[in-house]
C-alpha cells in the first residue's frame, strides 16, 4: 500500500543533534545588511564570527558579501578557509545534504504514491463502468419483460 513518508524524516533527523542557525533561509533586513558590511569592512571580523552574530551560516555570510560586491568570490572571505576546515561546519553541511536527500526521497515516494493512486482510480473507474453496463442491461431486460 502507501508508504508512510511523514514520520520517516522526523525519526531520522532526531538521531543526531541538529546544528542550527535560526536565520538560515530568511530574508536579510536592511539593518542586517548594514551590520554585515560594517562588521566585515570596519571591524574586520571573519565570516565565522559574523555568522554567529547573525545566526546564519558562514557560507551565507560569504555569499551575501559576494552579492553586495564587497568581495569577488566566497573563497576571498576572511575566515573562509577556517570555515571549510572546521568539523562543526562540515557536520552542519553534511546534515543539510542529508536533509535535502531525505526530502528528495520523500518527494519520490509521494510521486510513487500518486502514480499508484491513479492506477487504482483507473481500476475503480473501469469497475464502475461495468456495474453501470450491468444495471443498464438489467433495466433493458426488465423493460422488455414488462411489455
């Protein structure tokens, strides 16, 4: 029958403690952008330090700096090498990849369930047609009998 996709992700994601950055995926406010520029240019903080303050990943800080044309590439960002070599962030990135893979698997399972439902619906539709044909024949038979 149908596979239960709802609880699969939650049970797998609970097996390891999650490394979280509260603002991952959220829009940047104008104030936050101004703070970012100041922290990087004036205070000369690394992307790791800025990430902690902004509750975002160091990579998102580096990407935003590129987008703002403060730096040309992510790799130029102060602290980028330390970030890439840090076990904490490697684990976070691994968890993000696993989460993405789990979501892709869940989408595939849902797609398979939809295909199965369509097949079943087609089968039910064929059965309903047969029942209607039988009823029609019964009606015709009874009509001829009454005449």
